[in-house]
C-alpha cells in the first residue's frame, strides 16, 4: 500500500515548529537588516577611506 | 532598537508559555506551536478532549513598581488601566475560525475551537460574560483550571485525528 509514499524520506517534510519560531525569525531578519548591514557598510567606508588616504600619501612621498 | 526589544520580549513570552503548555502533555493533551497561516501565525494550539484551544500570547513588560493587572471595560481589555493597540480578542477569534476551517476541510468534521489570550506574568481579573463567550483572557497558570471545568466534547480518536491532520498540514511542503 502506497509504495511511492513509503519511499519518500521523512526528512524532506518540514519539521514541526517550536514556540516563538516566527518571532525569532523576524528578530534575526531585523538584526541583520538594522544592525549587521549598517556595520558592514560603515566598516567598508572606513576601509576605502583609509586605502584612499594611503594611496595619496604614497603618491605624495614618491 | 525599540522594535528589537519588543520582538525579543514577544519571543521570550511565547517560549515561556510554550514550555508551560508542554507540561500539559502529562494530562494527555497535545500541543503544536507556531502554526503558519497566510500572513499570520497561531502562537500555540492545544488539543484536548474538552476541545481545541488556540492560544495567543501577549507579552507586555511589567512595571518596575506597583501592580500588573489586566482588567476589562465593556468588551475592551485594559492593561494597568490603559487600552491596547490591537484587539487581541478579535485576533484570536479569527485565528480560532481559521483553525476550525482548516480542520473541517481536512477531516470533514466540525471541531470546537476556542480562542484564548494569555498575559504571562500579569494578574488577570475575571472576564465579563460578554468577553468569555467569545474568547478567554487569562494568565497562563489559570488555563488548566478553565479547561478542567469544560465538558468533554471530543473522543480520544477525534483528538488524535485533529492533531494528525494539522501536523500533516504543517509538515507537508507547500505545493507551488
């Protein structure tokens, strides 16, 4: 009976969810969007500014 | 940052209520958490022979001093005397209808589904009849007492069927 179904791995089904899982996922998204991304952007800007300054200094000394 | 704190508080409240509901398995109850609907979610669903209960957790930070009391004015819920933005009773009643509809479509049976709003950590005054008829508003600890006073409405196999069908509804991947 239902040989096709019995071959299907139960791991392919979604697991049951835990309490507060949706809120936790929203929280993680918020953390990435509002905290992690701005920090990465700020660090990138600082790195570029330092690189630009270094290039200018090297050019001036040569 | 305010959003972050309020989501964190909400998540912690849902987890705490979820853990207390897990303890009710000792009474032969079944519980499912975080059921996803279209654009909304049900925090918890409790399956008992007294009926099925959709539980919405409202976590509100308690004042540092003084009482933390949930009271009622007519059909409105007051938290330390103040109204709350969204009406959780309307919300949980809609969720209960949705769950009853899902079960009806899946099993062909009309299940009794009751909405419950819980306020973890707060003292909740007794509900007026006008609210009690629509949904219960309780502290999480009072839930088992309220359920025990209900008449038996479902046979054990009906409860198992509801849990099985809803678990399948959750677990089966969405067909695109």
